């Protein structure tokens, strides 16, 4: 029997390697995007809760703004999840099952990637595993009320703030309690009520933010899940989704996981432990594979369910190894293939080092490469173009991933104002990502905000005059009096900052666009030969000025096309 000492040594070495490696590769576009979220802390965001932003904010404040500083928690979350799996498997079965369940989960490529990159998944899976453990403890002390009930609600709530999928644990708990006579009465006891109450408290930031933003997240999730269109049945999408799972879990490992499901189903009829684990596996798999009959999703959507399924699979194959000679060799081969696949998935350069010229368009890790080099070349091109034109330009990228990656690696961030991103996305009439909610180049800068920024830089006399006029804007009165105060304020601001060229025919919003008439560089990694259609309407003229080819190890990695867009003419809002 493998000892607990081996488990701790295995996890210790693995965590150290992950901590070292996670700072050696560039950020993925999603990580760079979430990092920008952490610079704009909010109760919630366009597509996710605040969990990932808060985590990155804390991580970078502890370890600095770098690849390691952003990702430092990811290996630790992987370690914590592994220890929780070991605890639960030991509690339910045995030390041997605990050790092999941890080995199994750490041999899957999807878990290894999640223990290196900091996205929403490491947080989601950690809190899912933690809630599993505390809910088991709550059942152990049933029917007495215990702190484990509200703690489970808090953990599910924290997971929900990272990824909305974690709320599915409530359905799992409800089904398990309802289908188990021994625990059915828990549905009406204070423990379950406290779980729901604490969870509900955790969701308040998300619901408040969405209520203020027209419930945009619900529409986004509907589009992502393919729920917006009419009824369709596409078997091909289902098999595509199934194939993705065989890829990200490793073929033999995922086959072994699926093999355990009918075994667990049979056992669950009379044994509570497999029923407990199955309750936290099937709802998530059934939901997303049902949606895949219409539109294939992402394989990481079912990842939390792999926690309980891994324990079930190890228990199943332990039993099978005693009965079938082929079971043990199959399990060893599955783990070996999974470990090998994980090494390659983390660093596809392994294949190139042994002479396999794998192109980057077939390399999933290509999204972690070339952004620093691209940002350096964009910066040099911007400096050259500005020298030729004699005016500063701002930057726009084709999507949030490109914009965020370039923004992170630009040495001169050049923010156009407080809260502005270093690189913008093309603006649209409806939200498409979080950039929509940040200060935009098509937005209006209020004269009052400009005055507040300007005040500390002025001499005593103009500062006093402008401060008095600014205070007058807050005084209510008749429309005629308010109009007079606005004119007094604008005259004072014009005297203090004549460069603003304030016109008497000011807008009712008392604002202006600081981007009108300016030029921008539009960067895209798409093969199209012209800028986004929105930009074509917004700028008087555009032309391609550069093709930036980024290569690595002698192979083409990424191509960035740069367009000069001149004379921004979007009308003031």
C-alpha cells in the first residue's frame, strides 16, 4: 500500500515545480484580461463574478505584477484541491484510494494546466472540492446542527463568485438529500436553511451589479450555452464535445472515468458513499452534455465534477484490479499516458526538441507565446509613427484577448485617463466584453471631472475662481440659474485651461471628447485585410502600415497587422 508520506512528497515536489514553471511563460490572453479586471475592481463583471479579479489583486499585491505574481496562487490552489481530494477519499474509502485519486487527478492534462495558469477554473475546482468535504462532515454530524452547514454554503458561494457553475452543487445536495431517506428530513432542518442563506448572501454582489447593468450576464451565458436560438439537434456537436473530453483528460484516463459510472450507479442503489459522489458528478455532466446536443461547449465546464468522479473511478478500479488481470496494467498505462500528455500539453516544445516540427497553429500553448515580442514591436512602430505625424496616437486591438495581452507587455502603458485601459477594443452599441464598461475612446469626458483634476496644478487665484465655479454646479435652482452657473463655470475653466478650446455651445452633459480628430493604431491578429467595420465608420481614413511576423524556433507563431486610422470623428455623446 502506498503511504501517506509518498503522497506528501509527491505533492510537495509537484507544487515546487509548478511554482517555478508558472513564472517562466507569458500570460495567456484570458489571464491578461482578468488582470485588467483586477485593476478595475467591481462587485461583478460582464461574464464572471469578482472572484478571479480579487484573487489577482491580492496575488499581485503580495508578489508583484509579473507572470509569477499573477499566477502564484494557482499551484497552491492545485495543492489545496489535491489535499481535499485525499481527505475525502480517505474518509470514504481508504488510504490507498486517497493516494491514487490524487495521483490520478494530477496526471490529467486539464488539471495540470489549471495548476499553472490562473483562470477561474482553479478557484472553481478548489471551492467545489472544499464544499464536498464540508458537506460530508455536515452529514456525519447529522441530525445535529453543525457549523459545517453554513460553511458549505459559504464555500459554494465563494465558488459561485469565481464561476457560476459552482451553484450546481446546490442541485446535487438537494437531489442527494431528497433521494436518501436517512437524510431527507435535513431539507427542513436549520442546517440546510443556513447553507442556502449563506450562499444567497454570497451572490448579492453579482445580482446587484447585474441589476444595474440590465442583466447582461444572463444574456451572455445564454449565448455561450446555445440557449438563444431555436431548438436544434446536432449529434455531431455532442461527439465533438465528447472528443474534447478525451483530449483534455487524456484518452485512457477519461475512458477509465466513464467506465466507473455504471459501476457507481449500481453501487449507489444500496451504498450511500458512491451515491454521495455520484450526486456531485452526474448533474454537471448531464447538463453540459445535454446542451452539447445543440452546441458543443468547453470541456472545462464539467471539470468540477471530475473531483468526485476521480474518487469513484479509483475505488472502482481498485475493486476491478482484484478481479481482472488486465485492470492493473490498464490503470498504469492510463496514468503513464496522462502524465506524458500533461508534460506535452504544458510545454509543446518538448516535441520540437526531439525533432518534431509541430506548427504553432496546432499547438494550444501558442497562446502563451510571443506577446512580449509583439508588444515591443508595436511600441517601436508607435514611436516611429508618432515622430512622423507629430502627434500621439492611441491603440485599439481587434478583441479583448489581443488588447489585454499587448497592454500587459507594453512598457509604456500610456493610459488616456483614469481607469482607461492601455489598449482599447472597438466599441459597440451592446456589451460584448468588460471593455464596454470601462472608460472608452467614444465616451465623453465631463468638464467637471477635468476641472477637479486640474485644480491642484493651478496658481492660487485661478484655482480659487475655478473651485468656486465648480461648487456652484452643485447648487440647485431654476433652469435659468443653473444655466448661468454652468456658463460661469465654463468661463472659469476656459481661463484656467485655454487648450481645451471650450465653445459657448456646450453640450447639456457638460462634456467633450478628447479623442476627436486624433489617430489610432489598430492591431489585429486576424487575417482580414482591413480594420473592424466599426472603425471604418468612426475614422475618416485608414491604411495598413505594417505586418509584424512573430516567429519562434524558426516557425511562424503569430502575425499582427497594424493599420493607421486617422481623424477620429465619432460625435460627442
